[in-house]
């Protein structure tokens, strides 16, 4: 009887330990909301829990409440996690905040972030890269150091995460999100999808990241400083099994977005338009088809070509990833290099 009682006690506390662990927040990361003084906090738990963020300037004396959705990986195990999103609205600009994410069943350690200054007239400091996995992520220690020194306003991860997030029934994705937490819990981690996110119709990408606008969309834009940033999915041109409509939807959205961003009034405020997407329009690597089959640049059989669209609205910079090499080009259009003027970058002719 005594033994049984003891056994029951151990059983009960083991169960409560597991329960406690399941509601402990992990994979905490930030993104910009509808403006740079709005921050979305996203994290995961493995059981249902409330979604709260305790935050403030010096101490966590304010509470913001959000909600969660159940995300089920489409692999064999049908692993389930709750993805929590809480939006911190109307934050002061140029201000450091501290916060903890979780619920009354368990909060995270304390993290901090600094909002960018108000207006447009300040230098943006961004770390930009693509193609970082859980293995051989050699830049990570340097990024951690730089982020802890407050050197960046945000990060742009230009597609291809974890290799791949869906692997091992989504555990590789969880591992990756925890790996980048020291970065992404302390500054906005802005993204676009790459080819390695294609599994199950990009569901790991669209569930795990909370980008502005329609929150699970494959494309969106945001303003920061003197620039308008546009995130596109080059992958809609390649993974056409998920729907050709995505190509025309994105094209129309992009045209409208660029039109708005390049109106005289908006250009005066934010002279720079920066587009980023995963697969490059130009690259000189010799290895594979990606540098010669330029679906995004010239379109699918001539339809929905992006290069003429970017030219029409005067996009200033295009950032790509995918090739695992660093390249910078002179101004280019339609396969021609434009460097014959005195200031080719600002006036390519
Ligand atoms: C990453 O490393 C782990 C452990 O060394 C290994 O099991 C796994 O296969 C590697 N993954 C890739 C994609 O190389
Ligand atoms: C894939 O997801 C997109 C939304 O991101 C949706 O519009 C599309 O219909 C989906 N395709 C399929 C085949 O389910
Ligand atoms: C233009 O680019 C080519 C190839 O990189 C280079 O040889 C040439 O010097 C450049 N012209 C100017 C004016 O910089
Ligand atoms: Fe890639």
C-alpha cells in the first residue's frame, strides 16, 4: 500500500513536470508589426497555454495578451505545437524594452529589444544573409555577439532555414528556431521563403514566422527608415504544384505595392525601395540551373516577369540568397551591365 502510494506520488509529479515543460515557451522570436514601433512576439509551446507578454521600459510592468493557433506538422507523427502571437502596440520609438513571454504557467527568461527611431532620417543597420541551417552555421557566434552589442536594427534572413524545418517531424525546425532565439528574441527577424521551405505547401514557413500584413502570407512589405522593404516569394515560380494563382496574386500585389511606394510623396519620404527574395535573378555560379533558368526575371513563358516590373517602379536594390556565395553586381537590366556613367549606382543611365 505504501509503495503504491509512493508510486502514485512520483507518477503525479512526473506528470506535472511533463505538463510544466510542455507549457514552457520556446522558439521565441520577434518581427515588426504594421510599423517599426509595433513588435510581434511569437513562440511555441507543446500544450495549450495562454499567450501573454509582460513588458516595459525598465521593468515588465505592462501586460499584452494575444492568442495561439495549433500547428500540426504534416509528417508521419503529426506533431502538434501551439504557436503564440502577441502584438506590442504603440511602443515608444528609439527605446529599449524588456519583456518575458509565456503564461501564468511559465514565463521565459527576460529578453530585450530596441525600437528604431521615429521618422525616416536615421541610418539603418541590418544584418542580411540567407541559407543558414542548424549544421555548420558558422556565422551564428558572430551574429550573437553583434546582436548583444546592439549593432543591428533588424535581421533579414533571405530564405532557406534549418535544412529543413519539416525534417524529423518538424524537430529540425524547432531546433533551428531555438538556435536563433538569442538573435531573434532580441531584434526583429524578418524573412522570405526559400526552396527549402517548400514542404507541405510552405506550412512551416507560414506558421512559424509572423510577418506584417496577412500574417501567413508568402509576400509582404514594410517601411523602416528611409527605405520600403518588399519581401517576395521567388518560389511561387518554381513550386507551381501549389497553384499558378500564387504567381498572379503575388505579381498583382507587388505591382500595387511598388506603385504606392514609388508615388512622389512616398519617394520623398522614403527614397529607397529594396526588394528581397530567395533565388537570384542573376548569378555567376557555374553549378546548376538557377543561374540560367531565370523564371522570376523573365517570367514563366514570358508571363509575370519581375525584372521589367522592378525597373518600371525604379527598385533601387534587390537582395537574393540561395547560391551560398557572395556577389555584388553593377546595375543590370535585361542581361546588360550599366556602369558607363560617372556614378553608375545612383545614375546607371
Ligand atoms: C546535421 O548534423 C546531425 C548531427 O551531426 C546529423 O545527424 C544530420 O544528418 C546533419 N544534417 C544535415 C542536413 O547535414
Ligand atoms: C498553398 O498555400 C497557399 C497560401 O499560402 C494557398 O493560396 C494555396 O491554395 C495552397 N495550395 C494548395 C495546393 O493547397
Ligand atoms: C565596368 O565593369 C567592368 C567589368 O567589371 C570593368 O572592367 C569596368 O572598368 C567598369 N567600368 C567602370 C567605369 O567602372
Ligand atoms: Fe535555396
